[in-house]
C-alpha cells in the first residue's frame, strides 16, 4: 500500500489525517492485509453446497410508532448549532 | 457497616437485603466508598452516576412491597457504550464525549425494571476497538490484580470495576472477545450470549453482525442470573431471535471436544497450555469425556473477523459526522467539517479500522476480501453446528497469553489482534461462549478456560461451567 492509496481512502471515509499517520498506516496495512488475505484462499476450499444463506425479512410496516415530538427536545439539545428547532448546517449550494 | 464485598455474590446480597442485614443504600454506599478510594488509580469508571442513592431508595421500596427480584438493589456497572437516558455514553471516544443518551438500551430497561442499581459507566477501548483498553480516549484502566498490567479489552473498565470491588457485577459487550478476554485477565466469569439472544437496541454499534451484550461476574451462577434477566426477544432489534425459534434444552452428552490442531499455533504461552491440560484433567474428574475434534475452518475465524468487522465498522461509524450530535469541528466547507470532526473526534485505532474497512468494501477488493470472508464465515458456522451434534461443548484457553504489561502489544497491530484467536469463532458463528477462571500462572497471573456451545444452549455453558468451577475451587 502506498501513501496515495491511503489518501484516497481517507477522503472516501471523510477522515482527516496527517501524512505521517497515513504513511505509517500504509505500512501497517501491508502486514494486516497479508494476514487477512488468507480468507481468499480459504473461500476457494468451500464448496457451493456447503453454503447456506437463508434470510428472513423482519422489516416492520412503515408507520409512525411514537408520539409526534416525543424525542424532539432531547435530540435538539445535541445539535452543535440550532435555530428555532432547526439544525443549522453549512450552506451547500 | 462492614460488608464483605470480596466474597459477596448476587445470591448472598439478595438474601442479606431481603432479611434486612443491610439495605440497598448500605450496599450502594459500600461500593461508592471503594470507588472513592480506588478509582482515581484504577480508572475503571469514567463516571459514577449522580443518582445511585435514588436508585437504591427505589430498590428498598421494591423489597418493602414484595416486588423485589434477584437483581433488586444489586450494584451493576455499565460499559460506556450502553445508553441510559439522560446520562453520557461516549464509547470512550472524544467523538461522543458529551453525548447524552436520549433513550434507554433495552438491557438497561430490563435491569432497571428488575430493580438493579446502576453505579456508573466504565472505561473501554474506544468504540470497543481493542484488547487492552489502551485505546480509550480517557486514559488506561489498570488491572486491579496487577496494576502494571492491562485488564484486557475492550470491556477493561467493566471487569476492573468488579475486580476492584467497585461493583458486584457488570455488563460488557463482546464483538471479537471483548467480554471473555478481559474476564480471563481479571479472574472473572464473562459470558457472550448467542447472537440474537440479548437485544442490541441502545448499544453503540461496532460490528452489527457480531456484537452481543453479556454479564461479567465472579461466579457462573451469577452470570446465569443476569443472563436470565436480559435474555429476551426485543422487537426494537431486527436481529433479535424470537423465543419460539430458539433451541430447546436437551440432556447433556457429557462429551467435550478439543480442537487439538487449533492449539498448535505459535504465540501460545507455555503457561497457558500447561494450565489448559490441568483444566482438561479437572473436567475429566467431573465426569466428562474429552475427545479430539477436527475443525479445519476454525483457524480462519480471526482473519475472517478482521475483514468483516472493519467493513461493518466503516459503515457503522459513518453516522459520526459532527452534524447532528457529537464532536464538531468548524471548517470552510461541509466536506471540511466532516473530515476535521472525524479526524479529531476519532482516535488512531478507530481511524485505522475505518480506513481498513473502507478499503475492504471498495470496488476491486470487495470480492477478494468481503465476499470471501462471508463464504468462510458460513463454512465455520456449519462446521460448528455439525460438531455440536457430537459434543456438548468445545473448549480452548481463553487467551493465548496471560495479562500483559502496558505497551507490550502496541508496536504491531496484528500481535494485539492475536489476543482473540480463540474467541473470534464464537462471534463469527454466533454461538454462545463463556470464560471461566481456570487458575493462575507461576507468576500469579489469572488464566481462563473458554467454552462454546450450540446456539441458544447457554444452559450447557452454565452446567459444565459450574462443574468446572467446583473443581477449580476444590484444589
């Protein structure tokens, strides 16, 4: 892994880091990826018949489940910046 | 009022409070005194809740009006990733340093209804990422049994709160060993329930397909008491297993499997192997037949874990953007706010795992890493499911090495990750697993015996666990 690779990933993940840290990370990743890379070989040993993915949909109906305003003040309290109950954010356009 | 906290169990405390030997307030105060004396040094607790004595009063009312349960008045500590309304839950991260929970985690609500007294929130590795509690943004926690050593992680504060007699029991969380390993490091019992047994609602997510909440106690029977209180279907958790789909009890085969091949790896301390053989002898003495079992895919559990977990972490931690709550850094544009808030709010290990997960899920690598890991995970699950038709449980040591000194595993990330080599299979497969104190090394450091059983067969862990415990205590 190169510094440039980590820089691209950092931007994708929206995490700001120093060049020093990113260089160190590139180096650490070589070791980590060598270790976890085993899974690719291991996967080849697994036959199609042995794999069983049965899934159950537990999604509920899309309806309101709490009283309107039940949590509003508690949530607004956590906003870094607010105006009249609205979350204030940076202008995008 | 001198209460012997060192020997106290949930059963004894319940009997004492019921018969009036002391009140829940006396008991809470006893623990608060210990915390006042020891916590500045040990740093098990990040915060002692301000309403402990109010909770104790309510417990007294429950004893008075006959509604008390086994957990009423019992002092419990909560890991810092468990939401309790109105109180901070920070996952030991600067990102959530001042975040006040807006709802109760289901496990908190269940214990609250049972009358438990929550003492405070305990230190952890940041966002549960670590095996030593050294990545906490709020300082290390010392192992009360040897303060030059780590208590393990990520539930290091939880185990230390109990080991220092600052709580009678604790709740921890386990994604890749984070209850079991620190329990072994502090001579305690740590249970990771079956995935889907205990609700994850209100638990700050790390790896959603791996996380489980479980009890940390001195004895197996106390572990069972707490498990029975929090083991329930929860409609607020989409991965909660309905009660009718859970396995039914059946009689024990009295057969325990040992994956001998798996114990041959490098990096396993000789003291651990020696102690494990002694544990095998104890189980034989208790009437169990020990057999060798072949589990060829089991050794891939840890690499599978270190592919799936970072991937899930990168997804779960995307919500921390400095916009609606949590740590917020100002920047020129919106992108700057994201990058700076996350760059400064998260610590180094968290940043590492987010980037690793981003890489694993990115185009071109998704198949090689993530999809391969999912396939191998499925194979490991099948392998274990099949073996449990032959044996009641599978045992290994909990940790490949005894509690280590601060900084000993910090140079090479993989050496720290290896702490969980025996523990990851249970998270990968979703089976329940327990660590039980198994004795000490020649240097008086605690070691644990690790046991896995079939899905929803925690009863097997408790039965064999109590038999083993009896053998350990009788030596």
